[in-house]
């Protein structure tokens, strides 16, 4: 135990003397859906303001909320339809909107699902592609983990989902995309921002998941992205959030598949 | 420069570093997890198979059974191959060859689990999907990948313990006219038993504690497996998958999952150390 | 009917040999699989330029730095603790309840899943001690994780030193500590080094602990309190999120080569040491 005490003192000493650097640093943590965008924006921002270091961490929405609360990060990122109680004390700013695309393997013949069919597939009531016009193959449902912002948003909007037990669970958007790209019989859902040619986005009730249809309010599966700060944002934190909300940056994230905040 | 007594005292303090680390870790995991267990009910938590954090249902029976089956599967794959390899390399291979192969195998213990997991996803899972059906990301895939992952641990430590058996044992047996194989299975293995068991325990620890490779290859479905082809979620995967998005009760439930893991491992080690100690005494 | 021992032996050797060959073949397959796809990507540029666009393009310079710093820090903390513990266990005490407790604690710590080290590191180092996601938090968490590996291997190595050596040393009037320093440790060194190497290996390959405690920043760290990313984490993120398979394989290949270099250096040192002693 004595050794631990010594170690502890040593560490404390290093913290005290090691942190006196001139550079200002801002840390963002949380939502994996917004992380790539935050990193890109941070790159741009650091180019314009070389004396500031912006670090972006993933982790997920809960990490975003926790680390904003604990101060591990000055800004937490969360992508939930509704913020949980833990976030009550935090100031939230909506910086973007994001569509949720339902995806299948490109080899799948299916192009469109009704909300009803989508619900039954994820409930396990429909478990063969032939029941909804595809080949005679079992359906592998791929979903996010409980607590995921994308999953709770998906389930809240589609309504009435009690996820089938045998659903494969992956813990990020990119991983769901890779899983669906590898398995011809699978179906999943991901952030519209990372949709690519490896998978096929389905129409829902005959509406395609595109930036245009989301802006026109035709596509149903949309959720907001929050930045969370302890108290009202001030100083460098405020400057960075304001920077994200400038027209230039909003246009940039729109080009990459997210939607402007307003 | 140090007095003999001073050195001894310092060493005796340091010797407790591992156990104090363990205590510290246990303390923090328990502080976060125990209140939940008391609130929710230990029986409901352990024996219910309903894991729906969004509606306040936290039953981890499916994960307990998945962890057990994946570990057992990994042992079925890893232990026979590992021990066979160790005996072959230690007893039937020229020393020079063994001195090349053993380090090479030890090297493979340092291959990151994420690489094993990745190969499981791109090579093994598609094969399982095509040959046996199911989603491919399954208990079977997890058991095979983990079995391979523990091979270096099992082989390396077993070889060391076989080689540590005094040469005089072997020479005596051979002089009496026994073949090498008779000497090995009647004498050497018995003398090296505690080392071999230790290697298997380390392997089990690795299998039950492995997180990243398991998350990648088992598919993580919350269900009690009916066959090896079903997708399953282990205790470790449960924590790692959901921790990042969990808040409130859900977060506490994941720490409680950590508490269960902890207790399982302490229990395993208790059995193991009893086995080893008995061996030492009877010898 | 009794089968002649000679035939039993041939049968046993065949089965054991086949099992060994199979094992080695799988392990070789894994290495070749990674190197075949990764080596073409590897170049001076890849290793020493900054990544861009989340690692989709560019190199792995900051990741290389992180991969060196974390294991080094972990070893600096864990190796002295581990080796002293094993010296104490073997040389300074008799088997007792206390040594059994220490050994049991070490076994348990060895079995503690990496994810739990990650959780603990996140609560304790990152949050309570306020170190944030940093090289320091990551290194200390890794140190705890590799401690049992080092204790176990060094203990085996020290125990393997013949009793006679110690008896000779004692009979010449050496104290216990002198015997440990001059006789036991030098003779046990190859085994101790192996333990340290295994520890380095474990820290390089670890992913879960590092993600939870050191974060995954792609910037070049400027202090021990900056977040960083190791090659294992970088590979995991690139491959799993499907960002860039090419760079993922490149990272995997560098990772395996790094592991090769570390281990071969250690074995070379060990052999030189043995040669010099003889």
C-alpha cells in the first residue's frame, strides 16, 4: 500500500507540474455518428487557429453526457431523440440533424419496405425474405446495442418494436454497415451520413433516404445531434460551437450527408 | 547501500502491489455495481433472460450461458492442440528446432486480439455461414477464434514446465527400457502437471476475459444459444458494447455485470489453486 | 491384445506431430494473411506522415508514437513491481498463508478481463485522478494489467535456478540480498526478460483498455497527458468501421512487424547474455 501512496504522490506531482502549457485545448467526446464530422470541423478550425488544440473522442452518446458532466470533456456529443435525466444540468445546442437509413446487402432484390413490414422484420414476425418479395433466405436482423442513440431514435420513430432475440448486435454505425455489406441476408440501419456504395439504402413507404427528401420533411427517420456543455458555453468552447453553426460549416456537413441544424 | 532488513521490508511491501491493485479494482467495480444488485434483486439479475434496458429489464442469464459455452468451446479447441503441441515440441523435437518454434509461437501471443477477431469476421464467419447456415457470427466462430488465441499461452507455459522436469527422471525411465512415449505419459506429464494446469487456467482466463475479438465474431445477440451456430453475447461483450451509451440504471447494471465476471473469475481461481496445491502436497 | 510400446510410440508421435503441424499452420496463416495484404501498403511515407480524414488516407505517425509510449510507460511501472514481488515470493519467504494470498491475488488479477481494467482505468485514472484520456491513464492501466504476467514468469524463472547455486553463495558468507543480486537474478534473467517481453506484447496488442483510458485521438501527443491511439486501436477502428481496408492492413502489418522486432531483440539479448555467462 505504501508503494501506492508514493505512486499516487508522484502522479499528483506530475499533474501539477506537467500541465502548465501555453496551448489552449478543447476536448469533445461522445456520439460516434457525429464524431467524423467533429474531427473534420476540428481540423479546419485548428488550421485557422493554430494556438488551439481540439481533441475529438468517440465513445457514444452516454460517454458524451458523462464526460461533459465530469469535465473529462468540455463538450459532449449526443444523438438522441430525447436527452436522458443525466443531461438535465447540461446546456444543449442542436448543431445538426441526421437521417437514419435502412440498409440491406446490394445483392438483395428488395427496394422498398412499408413501416409495417420494417416493424415486423425487426420484431421477428417476418423472418424470411420471401415473405416480403425477396429470395427464399432467412433474414439476419442487425441492430445497435441498447442505449444507442440511433437505436432508440429508430425504435421511437418506427414504434412498436420489440427487437427479435436473435438479432445480431453491433455497436457502431460503421460496423453495422460492414456487417450488412458482408452478409447477403442481413438488414440494418445506419446514420445517413455514412451511407455508401457497399450497402443499399431502402425506400421506406416509397420515400428514399436522401438529403432532399429529409429536408422536404418526407423521410420519417430523422433525429437531432446535440452538443452538451456544463453551464452556458463560454470562451474557446463557445467560439468553437459558434464556428460549427456558421453557414460555411453547416454547408460542409450538409455536403457530407448531415443536415443543417435549422 | 540497502540494509538487508530494509530490502526485505521494501520487497514485502511491493509484493502486495498486485493484490492491492486487485482490491482497488474490485472496490471501484463493486461500489458501482453492488447497489444495483441489491435494488434489482440478485436472483432476477442472474436468472432472468430478459435483457431490455430500455424498459428496465436487466436479466443476464443469456450472457452467463454464452460466456460459459464460448469458454468451454475454446478449451475444447485450444487445450488438446496446445498440450499436444507442447509435448511434441518438448520431447520429440530436436532442441534446435524447438528453440526456433517456441519463440515463434510465443510471438503469436502478442498478435493483437483485434487481428484474430478481424480474421474471424472476414475468413471464418463466411465459411460457417455458407457451410452450416445461420448468421456466421456465432458461438462456434467465437470458440474457434478463442481456441486459437489461447494456443500460444498453453503451449509456451506447458513446454516450460515439461522442460523443468529434472533430466534424471527421464534418464532413469529410459534406462529401465521404457520408450520416450511411455516416459512422457507415465512420468513427465505427471511431474509437469501443475505447470500444464496453470497454462490451462491462464488460457481459460484469457478466453473468458477476451473482449474485442469476441465482440467482433459472436454477433452479440441476447439469447440463450440453442446450437453452436447461434449468435451469442458474452459478459465481457455486454459491458463493452453497451457501456458507451449507457446511463443511470443501465450503466449500473453493466457494472453489476462486471461484478459477476469478477466473482466468476475469483471462483475459477480458487478451484484452480486448490487443485494445484493438492498436487504439490501429494507429490 | 497388447500393442508393442514401440508402435504405441509411433502412433502417439504421429498424432502429436499432426496436432503441432496444424497449430503452427494456423498461426503461420494468420501472419501471412496480414502481411500479404499489409506489406504493399507499408512505406516510409505511410509510417511517418500524419493521417487525414480519420485515417482514410495519410499515414500513421501519431499512432506509431502512441504505440511506443504506452507500453514503455506500462513496463517502467510494472517491471520493478513485478520482479520485486517474485523475488520476495521465492527468496524471502517460506510458503505461508501470506504467500498463498499474494499468489492467489496475482492469479485473480491475471484473470481479470481487460474490459474491467478499462472500466477501472476510466473511473479511477481518467475521472477521479483527473488525468483525462491520456498516455498516463492508459500506461498505468496497462501496467496493472501486465503485472501478473511479469510476476508469474519471473517467479517461474527464479524458482528454476538450482538450489545448489544459492547454497554455495550462502556458504561463501553472502547475505540473502547479495545472493539474489549476484547469483539468482543473473541466472534467472532470461526468464525474467521473457516475462517483460510478454508484458510489452500484451500492452501492444491490447485494445479495450486503451480505448477506455487513452482515448483515440489522432493528434501527435505533446505531453504524457495527451490522448493517443495505438496501432491496435487504429486497426480496430479502421477495419470495423470500414473506413479504409488498405490503411487497416497497413497498420496491422506494422503492428505485427513491431511485435516481431520487440521479441527478436529480446531473444537476441537473452542469447547474448547466456553466451557471455558461459
